[in-house]
């Protein structure tokens, strides 16, 4: 599981910082989450392969989360993309992209699918063999979703020595790896646990930006491996967080705690702060494993389920 | 007259180059011409004052000329702009910007006016006391305009010594500077040329991007001080210029020659070329005063009507 931060600041792009966009690598898939102005340049700068992005998830239609989408979609065409591209985002996203393509008389070189979201309940958006993606509602000034990326259970590890001692034929190995028990020709039952060991853990990633503090959202991603949660403000500006429907670093840490998350990444910092270090300090008073997103930072999960960058 | 190039490459933004946008300073006004993705960051990087931009001219609705417009309009609001902003561009530009503002539930903090263009004839778009702006039709794959920025005639210089010797009272000085003759109380006629000298020259700037080679457009900006003309290709790729309705460096130089322009700036280079130096060499074989646009380059006109950067 890797998270390449392309941009993680709120509001306007600046010479030295970018609004929200990130690339999640999970279950051998690359997912682009949000797509602010300048995302395609950030993709180039961070050497993410354009061609590997097949699914784009847009949380909401504020400019600092989606003004780069139409440019990226156009650039895919200029690069002569052929693969399908799927875009998931609030209703209206299709109209605004297609209107711009129509005005430019520049339709895509590839099949482009929009999956418009209107539900106020969690939804399964995508099921692949290795990973499933769900949306869940956030509370912001306009219709907004968070996203949960959950790896499918991974195959159990076969104890070959033990299996062959018990006379299990090769053709049953896959069934055992998938967790089933076995009945041999002689009627003997082989319990799965006798010949297999637990597989690799299945990791998950929850993305919450933008939202006001709402403890109930923690129910949508209990025991998540990595939680990305916005922290636009520090507690000293909690009144602004309430007014603009954003979250403080401390509140984000409370959500991580309630969700029993393994790791918390903070981001979507207001550009009013000269340094982001205080966000970590504030959150760590509530929750232990806090990491700061920053533009161009690449997080990677290690075997102990801790983030490195 | 100053031209701040913000971006001058064709097609997609890259880590090290930007698509088309530039700021023209003429007649004490700042005009933004075209507004590709990333323009607002280029404005910051080049230290152009956001608040001084009151008029934006969009040549056509291809992404590399206008995908940055909605972001800039939004950022003006975040900066709490109060002044009117006027946007001139092809029909459709209003719908696409307002749709995005509506979806974001984020209307502007300032009066925003759209002047949608549909004419296939030259038009006066704006008349200020110091400068006039006209559009003229270009031939590209979609509806496209060039723009001519023309300084108003500047006041003639008064020869004070001569004027007082002839008994001209101070109250007539303004009339003389404006070029009128004078009848004194004693009936004596003072010809304007007797007491005034020519004023500063009035400069002009013509912007042509994107267009196929078309010699007739030179009629729209005869004797222009500075001509910016696209040169997407070199002559070696003239077939691509014809096919995609773009111009070669040599063809752009022919337009400068036909228009009797004083200076030619080339830009809108295809990203296929590793170096842009060949564009200058090719154009100089046709026309003497050729300059290469490049991102972040600031051109300034000197008293001899030559460009410096």
C-alpha cells in the first residue's frame, strides 16, 4: 500500500504548494483521488504512470479538489490513451467535463465513463478481484463523499510439506488457499487450518476530505489500516472549522481513535499556517501514529503496518 | 509596453513548461490574454499583481488556452476581490464557468461580466481612455479570435517658450496638446504645429494564436509595433501545420512582413522540439526582428521601438 501525495493544501494553488490530489496504490491498482488544478503536472513531477490510472474518485466539486480533472482527461487523449477511464464523483461532474470537451470539439480517444454519485448512504462503487471501493457520506458545504479502499482477503499460505504428508493432490491446493476444507477420496476430512497458515493481511485506506468533525463517520472505516483525514485548522481556529465545515488536527485524531485506525495521515492544511508541524503535535496528544502529508511525499506501509516515507 | 509571458507552449502543461497565457501592459492597463491550466500559479511566480487584472481575453476554448480560467476566477474570490472583472471569449465560456461556480456553490465576491464573441468580423471589444482592444477572426479548428491592443494617440508636446511668446494663455494649453488650432482674441490664428511637437508614439500589440497561415489577417494589424504570432511548427513539419490549422515559424515571419510589423514574437511551440532556437533562425530568414517567447520571459519595448528582455 502506497500513497503518493500530489497536493495536500486547501484553497488555491501556490508557487510552492498544491491543492488536493493523491495517488493510492492498493491491490495492484492505482487510484487517483481528487484532482485539483495542476494535478497532471504533479503526476509528471512525481513520475506516476498516466497509463496505470484507470479510476478517478472525486470527493466533491470544490475547485481545489477537481479543477484539474478536465485537463487530465484531455491530456490522456493527447497521449492517445486507449484504455477505459472511470470517473466517480458527485452528480454534475459529467455535464461539466463533457461541456468543455464539446466546446473544444475534442472528444476523448478512449472510452470515458462517469459514475455520478447522489446517495447519502455508503455505496459499493467498484469491485475488482483484489480491492473493493466504497463511498460514504461526509458533511461539508456541498455534497461530499469519503472513500474506503479495502483489499480483498488474500489467499492463505499452504504448508506444502504437511499437505503432501496427508496425501493432498496438487489440484486441491487452490481450494485450500481459498480457505475451504477438503474431503479426500478415502472420506477423510482435512480441516483447512491443518494444512494452511494465515495469508498476508488485507489492508485498507480511508479518505476523508473535506468534512466537519462528525464522530459517526468512524463507523464507516473501523480498524482501517491508514486513515487520511483533513485537518484544515488547528484547535486555535476551531471556530473557523465549525463555520466552514472543516476539521481540526485534534478532531481528526479523535476520528482515528474512534475508528481504531492503525495510522493517521493529516492533510488539507489551510494556507494561513507558515508551518505544518503543529498539526502533528496537536494530533499526537490524542492518537499515537500521526503522519503529515506534504506535496510529493510518498508513504509506504511496512510489514508491521507502519508508514514510512 | 511590456509583455510578461506566463506560458507559451502548445498542448499539455509539463513540469518545465506551460501552455498559453500572457500579461500585456499597455496604456497603463494590465490585460491577461489566454489562461491555460496553471496560469494563476504562473501569475504568482512572475509576481504579477492579481488585483490589477480587470480584463481577460480568451482566444478560443481549447484547453491549453482556457482551462485555468475558472480556477483564476475562483481564486479572485478567495482573495476577496471587489473590482469588476470582464472576460471576453467565444460563446459558451459563460456557461462553462458559471456551471462550475454553481456546482461548487461558490459565486464570486465581485461583479463578473462575460462578453461572448460570435462575430466573424473584426469588432471593438473595449475602449478605455488610453487603449482600445479589437478582436479579429483567425482560422483554427474551432472558433478563434486574435486581439489587437492599440494605444490611443498621446497628447502633443507643447513648446511653452514659443506659446508664451505668441501670447497663448494657459487655459488653451490642453486644447493645443490635443492637436487643435487656436484663434486668439485679436483674431490671430495659431496653427497647432507652430507651438507643439509630436507626442510620444502610440504603440500597438497584436496577438495571433492559434491559426493556420492566412496572409489576409495581416490587414487587421498593419504597422503594428509588436506582433505575437503562433509558430507551432518548423517548416520541416509544415504538413502538420496545414493539417492541424497551425503555423510554421517561417509563415509567422511572412505575416509580420506583410503587416509591416516592427517586432515579431514567436510562441506556441509544439512540445516535440527539444530546443526552440531553430524557430528564430527560420523566421529571421524572412523577417529581421524576431524574438522568442519563453515561459517567465518579460519583454519591454524601448524608445527605439525595439524589444528587450
